C-alpha cells in the first residue's frame, strides 16, 4: 500500500536525495497543473513553474512527459534546460524542433481519417483534439460525463479498430494512437539511461502514468537506478494507481510541497 510522501522523508526520499545524479520526471495535467474543463486553458501553477526552474539548476535532469504534443508542453512551460516528451513518448522536443518516432509515418493518414470520423459524432459538449500523432476526444464538458462515456466508448473503439489504431481510455477522454511501441514508462526508462541517473522520481496522476510508475519500481528492483513513483491523488483517479505507486501526493498543491522539499534537501 502506498504511503504519503511526508512519511518517507527519512527513508526512501532521503535515500533519493543522497544519490549523485538525480532526475525529476513529471506529468503535467493534474500533477503540476490543475485539471480544467477546457484542455487549452491548462497552465502550470506559478509555484510549480518556479520550482522546476530552480530544480533544473540542482538536478541532472528535469523532464516533463505528457500526453500533450511536445511543442504544446514546451510552450506552456517555457523553460530551457527542461526535456519535453509529448504524446506519451511518441515525440520529443530536441534541438529546437519536434522529433517523432520514425515508425509513425505510415499511420498519419489513418489518424487523419479518425479525426474526421470522431468529429462526425454528435454528442453535445465533446471536443476532438488532433494532436498530430494521436487524437483525443474529451467529454469533460458534457452535461452527463458518465452517460456520455458509456455511449462514446463503443463508437470510438470501433473507429480505432477500423483504422488499425490502438484505443486508450483516460480521465474523461478516449484516445487513439498508432500501434507503435511507446508509452510513458518506455520514455521514462530512456531518460534514465540517456542521463545516466543514479536516482529519479516520477510524478503522475492518470491511467497513462501507470506504465511509468511500474517502470520506476522495475528500475529500482533491478538496481538500474533508485527510482520512486508518486501518484498524485484526485477524485477520479484510476483504481490501479494506488497499488502501483510507491508514494502519494494529495493533489497539485501537495506536489508543490514535495518539490519544495526536494529542492531544499538536494545538495
């Protein structure tokens, strides 16, 4: 059972801060920014933004791994010296531009077709977000999200099947992605290897963060890196997250407190 991060200050978190090369990898929405009704209105809290800026001066790596496009995340955070991985690991901002997984090209026409099909679904309040290499339909703004979820699921799943795309369900969203081997866990492990980290902490709140939370435990157990996974608690968090994460944080405000503690205790 996961424990609150405050209870681990003298144990696992202390051990993390004693490592030589330390990394911080975090999700954005629901973790360092509040969940909002319109995705385009999301913004990292001023305190979390300041902490990321300060931590990049102390840590070997500060990275944001998001379901949003990499360029979108970079524009919203706007910090140099931070690594930006978008679309669940399918792309990354590098050397001033977005670099995609090479295997994606063949699926771009199918993604375009799925965008068109999703936009033909007439359910008031839904919003289709074309993210280039993935497509998401949001239903948070509908009058009855629970009812709309049940109506949408088979429709979106069928479109995914017709276009040969993978179907995913997240917090008030359904998403279609190319069947390419990529997720937040793989992206997390690649960052650990690339930056030769001795210690790292991952923060996330949604279904798509499960892979990274599982990877954190795997890396630690294999003694590849002392990795910790933190679940950021929300009212509608996925059931599996509490059992997967090592530690808990009670929402975005509590993430600010955790990042402050890390900043104060890393030499």
